[in-house]
């Protein structure tokens, strides 16, 4: 018995991501870009808070929410430093 996945001509699944992740860091290199949490937009703060609270694989939507994560290496938040990682689909 043959098993097929989808049918010819069926639409591709919707594109997803990129995804944000943040890991606690002891320090940042001298040449790193460190963003202050307070300087993030409300949408960026929301995405960052979701990640810090344990929501791994937080999907980013819209250029305003995505661009800053490619520009920053770290975020300073509540007295702690976090390394920013963006995973593409």
C-alpha cells in the first residue's frame, strides 16, 4: 500500500517565523549591540517578555517587531542581560 503526503498541486503550508529566543548572559562583548528593554516598542517588549517567561519559539510578526532583533545582540532587562537569538524557518 502506497502512502502519499498531500496531493499534487496542493498549497504549501503557510510560512512561519522567524522565532525569537533569549538566553541569560553574564556579560556582553565590547563590540556587542545592547538594547535597553525600555527602548523597545510595546510589541517588541511583549515578544521579549513571552520569551523570558519561557515561551520558547515565540513567533515574530511584522517588520517593526522583527528588525530590532537583527540589530541587537543583547537586551538589558530588569537588571539582567539576555543574549538574543533569531531562528529563521
